[in-house]
C-alpha cells in the first residue's frame, strides 16, 4: 500500500535494449534470481530482459536492495540465474558446467569490485595477471600486457608494491588493469568509485571513457546520479526489475558529432 491507501502497483518491467545494430554481447531473457531463506523468498531479479551490444556504455542505478549487484554478478558469471536464460557472446551460459563457465568468464569478462578484491600477498604485476591463471591457454605475452596496463593506469613504477602499500585509488587502478588483461568483450564495475574521493573518482571515470572510446562494452553500477550520466544509457532498477531505460545527454552529443 502507498501512503494514501491506494494499492501500489509493482513497477512495470521494461526490456533494456538500444535496438542498435551492433552484435549483442550479453543478453538476458526473463532472468530471475531468487534467494530462498527458510520459507522466505527474495526475488533479487524478477524477470529481467536486457541486451547489451558491442561498444555500448551503460550505467545501472536504483535504490539499495533493488538488485543492481545481483544483476552485475549474474552478468559477470559470478552467479547464475534461478530461471531464464543468459547468453554471453552468443553462448547459453546455462548449458555450461562451472569449469566451462570460468573459462568463458576468463576470456570474455572483466570485473571491477567496490572493494578492489586484490590478493594481499601478490604484488601489482602479479595481481594484474590473476585472470590469466584461469585460462586454459594463457597468452604468451601476458606479462608484457600486464606491464603495459600497469603503465597505462599510472602504476608503471609500482609493479613490486603489495596492495597494502598502495592508496585506495591506486588499488582500484590495479583492479581496472586486472579487468583488462584478458582483453575482455565486456567490462563490469560495481560501485567502482564508491570508496574514492571525487578527484580520484573522476580519474577512474576518465579511464572508463577512454575504454569506451576504444570500443569496449562497459556496464557500471553507481548510486550517484551525476556519475550515471557519464554512460550513454541508464538502466533504472526497482524491486528486481528494469523499470526505466534512459538515454543520456552524452549519447545525444556522440550522435551529433
Ligand atoms: N546472498 C544473498 N542471500 C539472500 N538474499 C540476498 C543475497 N544477496 C542479495 N540478497 C537480497 O537481494 C536483494 C538485492 O540485493 P542486491 O545486493 O542486488 O542490491 P543492490 O541494488 O546492489 O543494493 P545496494 O545499492 O545496497 O548495493 C536484496 O533484497 C538483498 O537483501
Ligand atoms: Mg550493490
């Protein structure tokens, strides 16, 4: 019930798809993620349809508990749908066992977490190379690539540092370099700037912009309205559903130039 006694309708689910012509990178069909706790059921995702296409730049917003992280975790193959289908690069992830899914994830996805998730015992260079450990055929030039990425994110002179010897912004840069070492099709970030000051956040978002201009597909979760406008499209979550999809001024600008 809403405050004035009128029954509140649950949000009408919409499909998130730009309708563009580039190939779908990630596609959800009626995806649900249901947590069962005793006889209670939480519908963290309640019938999500979406298509993210090559080169698109999306942000995801919505109230706390609306399912943003759950959505990103399923997209990142860190979790699986309870119902519905997830196609990643044309492959039905529901058909894959856990090993095959890890391999697919290590080839196609880069994931950036709010809390960085670096391995404390490893230095910067080795942390960046971690995703390559999950590949059955890691590239021969993996270390060279990791060094290049470290330089690119401004940490070329910190390769031997352990995470505890870095600032928060530097740790997040390591995490970004790590997310790119496998040259992923899709880069996912969950509140990547949530723990950083505004100057450092802007630098991280500038890096996302650069990746976008290089053609990467990027999806990030944020609770800050101003940050969400950096993307081309904003997907608004509510109660486990997509309730709105909006194009940003940035997209209009890109289309005009
Ligand atoms: N492991 C879990 N077990 C049970 N319920 C869960 C679990 N993880 C999430 N949930 C529930 O699923 C719903 C969606 O959670 P989710 O973490 O996706 O929200 P969110 O939009 O990312 O929120 P926030 O902005 O606070 O990070 C919430 O109601 C949450 O309590
Ligand atoms: Mg979250």
